[in-house]
C-alpha cells in the first residue's frame, strides 16, 4: 500500500466516523447534531463555578442555577455574531424559562455603558453577568466570541460551540426539549 492509498483510507475512516457517532446519539439519547457545530463534551465533568456581578450589581454564582439546564453564553457588545444570535437566544429563553431552563450571558471585557445599551436595544431579559477582566471567559476557553456551553442540571458540561447558532431554530428547540425531558 502506498502513502496516497493509506492517506485516502485514513480520511475515509475519519469521515465515516461522524455518521456512526450521529446514529448512536439519536438512539434514545440526545442528538447534539440538531444544532450545527455543537460539540458534545467527551467527559461530562462539573463545570468550573464562578461568581460575577450581574447587570444590576448583585453578585451571582453559576452554582445558583443548579437544578436548571443552563445555556452559558460569552459575548461582547462589539461582537457582530453576538448581535445576530442574542435575539434568537431571547426567543428560546422566553419559550423554556418556566420549564427548568435558563440562559446566563457573560459579558467579556466590555465597556459597561456599551453593554447596557446593547442589552436594552436587543431587549434581552435573561440573566447577564459582567466579566470585566475576562478571567471567567479565559477559564472557559472563550478565546473568540460568542462561545456557548450547555450545562446540565448538576453543573455538568454537556456541549459547547464556538461561534453563533440559530438558538430559536427547530433543531435547538428539540435539543433543549430532549435535555429537559431527561434524555442523555
């Protein structure tokens, strides 16, 4: 077997793997592929806790949301993809906020005035925390914005995505409903 054939076979095997993984995920388990580019966490370990000040100056910890499915989103007012995705997140929040789901948005290294104007303009009502130094963003690997994590009811990391997503789309709604229904 020459090197070209070996590379072709290796690539074919790698490309075939997601389909098998996808089928396994849908067999009575959550299908994370319902949201394009969402990556399930290989090990669902407890996510790092943190305490930040919310948009009204109150200290809030991530662990305060235990018992709920959390969509943890890192964003900034100057981030164009954040501007595009946050209204969709608001619609998702409105649909599921009374069903054991919440969104926690963490503003990273932003001017407080700009962040407040951004939230007001987009009519965001879900909880927002301020990470003025960017330390929590770095802790979670939010090298680019937006970065979003799905966190289970016990604080376990379920999945993450770098970049925007259609959080009010049919796939995202199905994913959230499946997670709320306890499929794993």
